[in-house]
């Protein structure tokens, strides 16, 4: 078994996806289970690292699934706080199907919204970057936005990014453990993302994008040990 320390040390961001690597559905589900913060639990009882987020989870995932064995390609949604599922449904397109995918663990609130090849769409909304469509899947982190800022003040904007960043770091490690790699996508088009999922106002806001897939190494780069080991 690979240790957590080894995964942390070897974790790298991918620069490009190979456009062919797939991952098993069970591995995909495991990755998503790891980003579930245990919203119904007291903060101190939430699984690590979500015990470091002392507010109700406010980041959900809109996923573009391309190459997950056993899952149909298409648009999916993950409600990271199951209590917000109806709120998320009401904000999205009314024609979405909201079907539980086959074999999905029952506690995981993941739903198929629309079937179809979403590769070109994922690339387009992520500033036409191929990494969004060439991986196994990519996603947009959809934040509960306007009401959260009104209730908690403008400084909560930074907390939304903190939560999104923590979700990304969990995905980095889970991708590495799965034998693939991942990276954040900092450039994306907000309004087209909102149009894809059906958001009509500022109730939800696309806050960050992410992709997971088979990495293509750049031979021009040199990989060095990530941390200097202290000697006694």
C-alpha cells in the first residue's frame, strides 16, 4: 500500500492530458467521496481536512465526464451539502434529468444531468484549453454566492476560495493515488458556464475549474525532490 507521505511527495500538476486515459467508475466515486465534507456533522467531527472549514459547505461541483469506465459521458452535478440539493436543482435548467448513475454509492449526492459528449463544451468554457476535454473528467466549482455574501459579508468571498482550494488539493492527492494527475484551471468563462448549467442570477457563481486525466510529461522540465529532508 502506498503511504500518504509518498503521495504527498510525488504529487505534481499535469501540464497536458493524453486524451485517452480513463478511470474506473469506482475510483471516480472514491475521489468524489473524499471531497464530501460531512456537512451534517459538527465541525470537529467532520473528516479531515474538512474539520478546518468552520462554516456550512458552500461549494458544489458541475462535472464534465468524458472517460469514466461504466459511466455515460455528459454533465453531472455533485451537491457537497446534500441539504442544498433542492436549491441546486431549482437554480439549474428544468430539463435536467437528475438521475443517480449506476453503481454510485447511495450516500453520494451525484447526479447525471444530461447525456452526451461534453468534451468540446468543457474546452470552450475553460478558455478553450484542451486539458478540460482531454482528461477523464473536468469540473467547475459552483459557489453559493449572493446570499452567502449578504449574510456573511464581503470577506466571505475569500472563504469561498479557501473552500474551493481545499477541494482542489484533495482532488490532487486522490488523482495521484489513482495513478493519474490533475491541475486547477484558472482561466474560464463565467457566463457560459452559468448558461451550461442554467443559472439565471447570482445565486450561484462559477469560482474555479479543475481537470483530472492521464498526464503528458514535458521532457524540457526537470523534477526535483519536493522537500529537503532534515538530518538529525
